């Protein structure tokens, strides 16, 4: 099957892989671009998971100020200063800064949510469910679903990405790891809003 060079280049640009890998993915998917893209993303996420064990001590501190009312600082780490200087990494740091400004996360990931905060949220959910009169069998499932929604609101990596709501920030992070070939970690952030009391 002959594969159009434009499709190969398009897949290469979207995924950050080489031309040969892009062509191979298109051949394996019988020329179906969407299937090839999905296969490349799955492979990229598997590679990103392997890279997540490597130490990331370089990186950037990025900032973003929105309308002189909201200010954000983020620390994003990578493995080498070479990657920290690339446009792809700088753009990622900027996008994360904008995400924090727009979506007001409290934590970076689920693992950062302290036990006291989590217990309080679970108690609120249980009280809400008792008041609604839902059957006892369903309470655990509903509680898990509501906790998932809570995490997607307060944890940066679980939030829908503002530029593509079909993707989470965590998915975006894995995509960038796959493209840049290094472990990338969103270490911490601070968000200030004018007139807001901490």
C-alpha cells in the first residue's frame, strides 16, 4: 500500500517521531490516519511511563500573569538543560502556567492530596448521598465516581487541558515526554489572585 508523504509528515509532526516510524504506523493501520495516531499515542505513553522513573533535576520556572489580576509560578523539571532550552519544553511550561491560572488546581496529583483533606471530602460526599436516599449497594460506586470528579477539579494532572478538553494535563505531560525523550515532572506551582485571601 502506498502511503502519501503528506500523511507521513503530518503524523510525524503531531507525534514527534521519525519519518520511518510514522510511515510504519500508517502501513500497520492500512493508511487509516486516526488509527495510526492512536497507536503512536499508546506507544508514546508506554515510553513515557518507563521514563517517569528517571531523575529530573533540570528544567525551568515559568510564570504567567493574566490581566494583572492572576499570577502564576510553576516549576517543571526535565533531565537535561538541553531539553529545558527547547521550544517544546518552554511551550509546555507556559501552557502549564496558563492552565493553573485558568483552572485553579490545589494539588499537582492525587498523591499530593493529604489524608485530612481527602477524609473531609469523603465525609461531605457521604452526607450528600445519605440525604439523597440512594440505595446502600450503590453508595461505594457513587462515592468513587464523585471522588474522581473531585480529583479532576483539584489535581492539575487530572484536569481537562484548557486547549484540548478531551485530553487531561497528565495525558499532555506524557505526550511531551514522548516527544522530547526525557522524564518531565511538574514539581510545584503557586497561584495568586488579586484580592484573594489565602
